[in-house]
C-alpha cells in the first residue's frame, strides 16, 4: 500500500481497516524553530518524511509541566496558547519521525496511541 518513498499513495481513495498509530505533540504556539512556529516546521517535516497526515489544533486553555495556566480569556491574555499537532501513520514511521525531531522539541509532550484507520481518502478537485 506504500510507495517507494514511504508516502501513502497519492490520488488514490482507500477504504480499509488497518492498525495505525496517532502521534500527538503538545507545545506552546509561540515556540519557534528556524524563524518559524515549531508547529509549522513539524507539519512540513512530517510531509517531507512521507507521513500519512498531520493536523494542528489551537487550544483555548491548558497547562503543562510548569503548571502555569494559559487561556484565551480576554481578561487573561496569554502569549502562549497550547497547540496540538496530530499525525497518523504506522507506529514504525511515527517512531522514526520522533527520532528525527526529538532534539528540536525542547518543551512539550508527545504521546503515541493505537489508531484503527477506517479510511484514508480525498476528493479530486473539480
């Protein structure tokens, strides 16, 4: 089902049951790497690595290892709201990706969990 470069087939609609994995990386939105937001760099790196997909979600409230609450409430303007980067692929591919980016993520949390992939498809533009 994979192409030679490790990427999922492009332009193919697929419906299948396959054991996959979900990687979640939680960081602050203001963390930078090479002049870009770290979440943006991670998504580009995931695409270059041939991972099946990645999504970034901005949180409205949260706290991390330092226990400082970050919120989007108008009375408590936060400079660093939480961001969640989610990626789906095989466990092996996500583990390899984590090894590649581990040194770059100085602050945050990464989790891996089982994901039963039910379909992976797109619609060609008209």
